C-alpha cells in the first residue's frame, strides 16, 4: 500500500486525506470500463442477459452468471443520450467538440470536461470535516491514436517542440542530471516497411498518441483548479510533500504527460516527481489484469446472442459507415474494428475538431468531405454506444464489476484506512467503468479531463462520503440515490455486495 494524503492517478485519480492526497491519471478506455459496475439490493428481480437493454429499465436485474456477490443492475434514466432514434435522426452534437472553453460551467465538453473548481464548489456545513479526498480523472487533449488515423490524412499534424521526453535518472552521480531526451518522430523512405502502414498524417513528428500543447495547458489548469479548492483545506504550500502526496499513473505514457501539467498547477514549486505505476499486465487502474469472464460478458451483449440491439444499431448505421469510408479510404471488409463501433471515427474526428482542424476530405476527391452533420451523428452514436456498453445492457454492471473491480477494492481499502487514521492510497481507474460500477443515472462518453472525486468527511465521529462527477454530486440509479454526504458504511456495503473479496473477484474473472 502507498501511504499518502493525496493520490494522483493519471487516468487520473487524486486523493486527499487530511494532509494526504492521491492523483491517478488514466486513458479514455480505462474510464469507459469503470462505468459497467452495478449495485445489489435485497429483493431485486432476478434475470439473465436481455436482448434489449430498454426492456430492463422497469427494475433492477440480478445477474445469474456472476460468482461474485450479487450484482444488481439498476438501469439508467431514459434520456436523449441512450435514445437510439435520437442518435440516428437527431440534430447537433451532444455537447462541445471544438474548444476547451465552455459557454457555461457544467456543459458537456468533450474537449475539456467540467471539474472541481473554487467558483462552483459547494462546501458542506461546518460540522462536516473533510478527512480524505481521492480524485480520478482522464487525460486531457491528445492526438488521435495511430490506429484511429486514416491510411493517408488530408491535413497536417505537427508537434514541433512538443516531443515526448524519455530518459532515466540516477539518485546520485553524473546520472542525477542527465540530458533531457525529447523524441521527434520521423519516417525514412529507405525503410521498405514505411509504405506498408501508410503515412497517416504526412510528415508528422508527433508520437501517436501524445498529449498536445493545448492538452498540457488544460492539464495545468486542472491542477490549478484543484489547488483552488483543496490547498487551504489541507494546508499545502507550493511544493509537493512526497510523504503526504502520491501520484499514480498507468503504463500508457500519456497519463504521465498529463501528470506533469496537473502537478505544476497543483504544486507550483514542484520539480522532479516520482510516480507510482503497477506492473504491466496486472494494472488495476488501466485496467490490464486478465479477466476472460468480463470479455465474454461484453461479447454476449454486443456481438453475441444477447446483442440484438447492438447489432441493430450497426445494421442501421451501415450507410453512414459507407459515407465515412468513402472519405477515409477504410475498406468495407476492414478487420481493424472500424465497423464494429464508432470509436475509431469518433476519436479521429473529435481530436481534429478539438484542436481547430478541419473535418477530413478524401485525398482522392477533395470535394468529398465529412460534413459537420455527419460528425455530429458520429458523436451522438458514440455516446449511445458508451451508454449501452456501460449502463443500458442488462449485464453491463456485471461487466464493469469484473473489469474494474480490482481498482474499486483498492478504493474501499483507502476509505477504510482513512477512517481508522491509516492513510494509504494505491489505486488506479478508468472513468467509464467507474461510472458504470456506481451506476450513474445518465451515462455519457467521458470526455477529456473527466473527473470523479471521492470526499470522505467526519461529523462527530461518524463518516460520510460525497462523490462528485463534473464538479457536482453524482446521481445514481441505485437505492443510494445521489452520492451527497451519505454514510460511508452504506457505500462500502454497496461495494461489498457487488464484489465480495479479492479472491472471489479473481475466481469470477477466470469464469
């Protein structure tokens, strides 16, 4: 366990316990996976996988497939987000996709999601004393993943002076102050494999993905905003105290890139920082630990026998895929997953628009371009897909519990240790799966910088928890309701009812 008062997790989680905090930074996929976990309630209606998630919304469903403690799925509210007809035939984007600036606080902004900051932060009554805080947030704006670029892009994307830094540092001697090594990507025509993978962004010197200069600025501001709320409460100065503040990242380097910006804003006098990372292959924050049962559950309600609704949405959107393919050059029989969901197109289009780049045109016919209306439809469908995967499907909660349960068990231990006065934080996570586990009442695709905050309060010896998403108390579909200063024992009971022990989770993952 990592003793700390602040844990910073990149896909990120920040934890503040009295004088301690934890920050964790993670990628978008991590956040998504957290969103699948469900709650249990005695007397709930039992059921199995449902071909239609909408049919399950009349009441909770207890999974009959889990060897965990009873996992009960409480369907989300019916909104425009999980309305497939609106996703297909509605108009406009489901939020802001072209700027880190929002017209007003709380608006869904894919480029830079709302988070805790002093201007809107609601301080509980004086008799509630903040004892511990854990913050988990997604990385900020980045380039697309290489796997989400077209074979040849019609726009440039350069990262001049923004290269990723890589080097090793020793505790003493000449290696204590090594030269800073910054990568500058390039290709060479003499390498016969260069043309086999396509140029993507022609001549780019970016690592794909990497946090951009704009994303680093958003990361810095995120740290400044967190400091504006918690620094006075915990008595922080400008420097990071490694005895009370711990930072955790995933094995994906973009989380470390964001941590640098966040920490500079959070502790202006910070210099070199040691961050914590779990071994690749078993990392609970990303998550990377193997769980065949979780993969099987998700496959069943998407491509399998219980995936009729998912398959219907793919069949219905075939014309849109064809239109996008005509611009991108992606083949109809593509085997890289471009037509199994809208994730690839969503990432490609939104990354460009968040950075002020034009929507793509065909390199073979420059008059053939993706329209804003088509991009908006992709964004609506992407949010529908995330809601279905992590909240609407009857077994989405079981999937989240299996996929992100290890991190939630770590969170439970942090809360219990904070109550007993033993500050220990060592966890990582992903926003989507976490929202799924908590069974948020309205699921969205967590955008850049999405943040969930766990605040533990003491009131006359009793302990209460407040959970904030987008800076506001998180509303769930479970009997816990809105997670606004509820008894922490009830929150821990919810976790126990979903997951049981670590050994039970491990066994359940093996199927």
